[in-house]
C-alpha cells in the first residue's frame, strides 16, 4: 500500500521531519511494502540525526495504513519514557510495558507498545500474557544483542532495527546474521554541512596505554583503566587539558569506571571548579537533580561513567572529554555525539581526547562505509589500529597557549629521532641525544625566565613534551622496559632542574 506524501504536512508531523528524514522514511516504507512479513531491516542514522523522530512517524503512518499494532523495544527505562513522549507528540496513543504491568486487559485501547527487552521477554514467556495483531517491531539501539531473544515471539512481523552504528556489541554475533538489509542515512559530515549537527573541534593529548588490558568483550577492562586514569599524572593532565580547551564551558567527561569518575570529581573540586559526579548507583531523584543542575549551570562540569552515552540529550554541552580509551566504535560515536546537538548560538563544540581514540577510529565526522562494516565486521575489527602503532606515529605539537609561555624563543623544535641518528653515526653514546634534549629545554626555559624559580615553573609545563621525547628515544633504542622509561623520565627532569643553577 503506497504511503501518501501529503501525510508529511499533517498536524501531527508539521515541521517535525527534515528533508533527509523524510527521504529515509520513504526508503524504509519502500522495503516494507515489497518485503515478506518476516523481513528484518536495519536503519542507520548518526547520533543527533533524529532516529526517534523518524521511527515515530513510521509508527504513525504504519498504524494508519496497515491497521496493525507496533511494538518498540529499548534497553533502558529512560529511553522508554523518551520514546513514549515523542510518540505522543506524533499523536500515537501508546502504552509503556514496565515492571508494574503484569497483564494487558486494556490492550485494545492502544496501537503501540513501548517496552524494555528484559521486561517484555519475561512477560511473553508467561502464557497468560499476549500481544495481539502486532505487525511491526522497532528495535532502538539495535546494536545491542539483548534483543535477539525476542525475535522468536515476532517471527511473522516486519522488524526494523535502528542504530547509529550497525556494528554488533558482541563480535561473535554479527548484525548481518539477524538483519536482511541495511539502509544508511546521511553521514555526520553531510548533517554538519547542512546545519543539522554541530562541528567538532578536536584536541588530542598523547597517553601511553601500554598498561591497559583488553577484556573478553573486546574493550579495555575497567580495572586496568582505573589504574591508569586515577593516577595523579593523568588527573593533572586532564585538568590541564580542561583549562587549555574548555575552561568556563559546560563540559561532559566520560570515564571507564566509577572510582575514576569520583577521583576526577575530587580533583576538579579541589581545584575550585563547579563539578558533579553521576553513575548508575545514583538514585532516580539524584540523577534528576544532577542533570537539572547541569542543564542550568553555564560552567558546569559533569563527570560520569557510560550512563549518559544513550538516552541523554543536553544541547547546551560545549565540550566532550574522553577521559578513557575504548575499542568500541559504537561507544566512540555515542560519547562524542552527546555534544553534537545544535542551538541558535552553538554551531561548534570541543572534543578533548585522552585515550588515543581519534587516532584509533579516525575523525568523528569522517565518512564511514557502514555497508562494508555491516557485511564484513570481522575484517573491520581486525584492522583497528593497535595502541603501539598509534603511539609510535603520534607527533607532539606544543599547544598555542603553552607556546606563548616561550615567546622569547624563536625556535623550540627538536627532532629526537634525527638527533639520535646523528649521535649514533658520530660514534657517541646514545644517551647524548637525551643530554642534547635536556640542554635545549634548559635553554628555552632560561630564555623566558627572570630567575630560577620561573625556569623551574616553565619546566613543569613541559612534562608532555618530555614524555614524548623519551618515548621517541626509546623507540630508537628498539628495546626499553617500562621501568627504564620511568627512571629516564625522573632522571631527565632532575637534570633539567639542576641545569638552571648558576644561570641567573
């Protein structure tokens, strides 16, 4: 049955659908009208592109023209409520099936049901609970595999999966095994160009990830992440990055672990910043109060674990800080996407990366071949850049704000690899390259200081560059232990401080 184009301008949807959303809607209905009843279709649209709006209009039209009911599945309570609200805005009378709903004596009054996976699974496994005349099932955040258990209850329904990243959260259960076709919407770059998403300004800081461990789910373990990101050096680097890029701006910090998030909170609080912490152990009332505070606090900083990657929409966010590393492409897009909503006075936002994520996955707004990833997920996952390669190829560039501290020095460049090569070619000990680096750092600190105290203060600002030079030196040596690198870092700084004596 063809779907009338006039319905787009009805009272229920007036000014709700953008052109790209309408185009995708017709592509989806084209498949629906020509596919068998048990066809499974997957639809991709970036975070912030309005997936809920699109499938809410699909529900409205489907009910109107096919006279069958729709079930929408989500994996979180917050998404159930948000979806129900949007559906109501489209004049779709719907009912949430939550833990309090044991039976459906009133199901004839509704054409659409919104439910969490586990709740509906428990109900449908009860012989006393039935859903009648269901023609379509929509799965939000379809990359989660918890939905698979419900497919057996809807074998004769049209299933529409919706996701920003058509890559399964379980590498052993590829999405191509559950969906017959993928429809790809406009990419992030196009949505930015057409004014639907804000543009990301990215800032990457070099972080050594050699202590991180990969768990059975394919991502870095919480334990190893907390050991790295809760140490004082990383907390100081985080505050430094915030002050350099986002000071005074509304900032959302993502961490991998509750303890790390709490440590971040305490570090920023001691530094005098306006910050709150949120994790999944907070009560509903606490969560509501904290999010209200964040919305109304112009310079608010909210540190959290992955609880805000989905079901959270706060357009006033100005900066996203990835205070973690991840090997999940889905999580990468979800975290950055929290800052991509546009406002009248917001067309850009900042992304601070402290986990080499930009180097691992590429820029957030680059074009992604989702069809290829959907068909060959193993090939994609096997070719994700490893951390050692990322670290070897990283090139440190002194930030402009730090360069201003050394404005009396015409040149601050130092190529450790080239110096090392020259030193070895001259038959000297390789450590001479380190001595030359220390001398160059001492020179620019002295040039820009009035006394030894200023010089030592400037030296403290060079920690990232010192760490980078030591890594380059150790790569040249081919074989260096972590203990040696740690010793060399301390020895470098000790010699640098001593080099200022008697120079003023």
